[in-house]
């Protein structure tokens, strides 16, 4: 598995609010994993799994306070980690509450 990937190879839209020149794979792994899971393209995902294993990515993602529902379902499914083991998971109420008249 290749472990050398350049941050500049990632999609520029992932860095709309930060300077990509100051981002590193080692120091900013949580930031990169979350951005790629939520906003990345297939090519970004391929670069991510060249740098980290799916297990490492999932372990990072279990610590997120927030994560898009689709990204959460995706990482839970491919890592085979039950969705309720992710910190950001909160079960949704299946029926709407009665609000009265």
C-alpha cells in the first residue's frame, strides 16, 4: 500500500475555508477524513485509502461529533462497525411527536 500522497492532489473544493498549504496528513488527519467523507469525490476517497486503511479511517470517524448521515452510513457499512458505535450517531424518532391543537 502506497503511503505517500500529496495534499495538492485532493480536490480544491475541500479547502474552501483553509489554506491547503498548511494541511498535513499526519497533523490534520481528522480534518481530512471528515472533509473527504462528507464532500470528497471518488478520486479523493482513493487518495485517502492510499494513505490510511479503512480501519484507521473508521477509528478516526468514530470520534467525530458530527458527520453527514450518508457519510456515517457509508463508513459504518464499509468498516463493519455498527452505526451506534460512532459518537455522532443519534437515533431518530420514527414517529412524529404530537404537538396538540
